[in-house]
């Protein structure tokens, strides 16, 4: 049977836009380099637990992004940041939080599998 590629790994190809940003010197395009992390999920099986971890991480990142946007509008009169750059930085914060949470859930999953394996040894 042919091994299926995890669909979340296709997000990694957005990192090419970051390489274009390096060549042009545009800071906002360089933020796309963070997407290369998703290429590491290429060989990970996309089972139900993985999609549950994706859903939990995305929900928490979305809530953080909404809170950050609301906070930005509260302090926008004091700090002058361009709107596009501000939203780009907010999106980067949410994306980094999503990646950290997904890695943390993956680490918890591996730890629980190792504990079960160690307890079942004779």
C-alpha cells in the first residue's frame, strides 16, 4: 500500500515566498520562512489524534490572535505601526503559537506512548 503524505506538510511550500523575501529584502515576505517547519510533518501519519491536536492548537492560536488584535486597537493611538505590518506581526505571533502548541501536543503524545510501552515490558 502506498504511504500517504500528511496534508499539513503542503503548507511548507509557502516557505518559498520567504526565500523570495530574502532576495528582495522585504521583511513581511521573510516571515513566510516559518512555514518550512510544516515540511517536517511529511512522514507523520495523519490519524485522528493528530487532527485533534491540530484542532486544539488552531483554536488556541485563533483565540490568541483575536485577543492580540483587540489589544492592538486599544493601544494603536499610542504606537504608530502601519496596519499591514501590524497585522503581519499579529499573524506571525499566532502562527508561532500554533507551531509551539502542536509540537507540545506531539511531545505529550510521544511521552504517553513511551510510558505505555515501558509499562507493558516484561
